[in-house]
């Protein structure tokens, strides 16, 4: 069964994900940083350090949301960053953040479907995506699009939640993820499903060696990973 935010909805997963992020957009940044105890900011910094070794000039930030990853990459010497996302309300928050930082000439936002992107073949030097690929309705379609719009030697940097392996951290993580996080998320966001969907989507997502195999099978010639914070999150590096 496909894991989607609203299981009793007649909408497909893509439409439900758009609805969910539109609903929680005003509280998304606060909850993201609060529920991760701010560790998500450190994870993005590590991902940007990995990206910096490839010296990209044109970056596509997929599932950009409120633009945190796009903003984090702005410190690199790049010519253009495009933030691309399904949720109009999330992008509005991102646009306001970019204006306040004076980065509107460098970072542009565009609404659209990550599984059918309106970009040319070989258009970008790098793709970044943080906590977004598990929300794709069809993961393979999204990764195929990554490969298509990247130039030869371009790189995709995918930061995503993963599953800790070892006792007792694995058990503590699952308790927090399935009990504390949904409760706080529900109270603050007023969306009863959004923060129940989060742990369910993480548990259903292929991580570690399975994800690396999917990336290789997609056609990326060189793939690797960096597991973070005892396996709570992983940076996947995939070169075309």
C-alpha cells in the first residue's frame, strides 16, 4: 500500500502531499527545527560541504519547500539556484525568506511536479533535495528526471531520513518518531495527519544499500552515502 498523508482521501499521493504542505506551511519551519532539536540545520551544512567539492554553478533544489536548502547553498560561488516545489504555500514562505536575506537575484522559485520537470536535458550542474524524495508518488520517475536534467558529471545530493540500526538508539528513535513527534506536530500544525505521515513515510522509504542500488539502476555512474547522527539521516551522493 502506498503511504500517503490522508489515507481516507480520494486524491492520489501527489495531490495529498501538496495539500498537506499547503496546510502546514505557516508552521513548517518552526516544527522542522523544533522537532529535530535543530540538528536538521547541521545536516544541511554537511550536505552543502559535500556539494561544494563539485563546484556547481547552476543548482536545482527539488522539493525546495520554504527554501532552507537553497538558502544554505547560496554561500557557494554559484550563478543560479532554482527552488522547485509542488506546494505554492511553502514557496510563498520561501520567497519571503529569500527577500529578507537579499538573495532574490540568486534564488528563484518555481512551482511544479518533480516527476515531470519543465527543464531541458543537461541543464543543471547539481540537484539538491532535503527530506523530499520519500514524498514522491513514483520515486523512479523523480530519479529519472534528476538524471535527465543533470549535465554529464553533474551530481545529485539527496538528504533524507533513514532508519537507525542499533540498540538502544533504534528503539528510542522509533518511540520518539511514532509517539512524541506526531503529538507535538498535531498540536502546533493543526493537521492531524501530517506528522503521523512523516514517520510512516520514513519507515516505508528504501534507505541505505537499497537506495544506493536504486540510484545505480537509474543510471548514476557513481553513488555513495554518508550516514548522519547514528543513522537518523543519510546524504546520498549520485554522479551522472
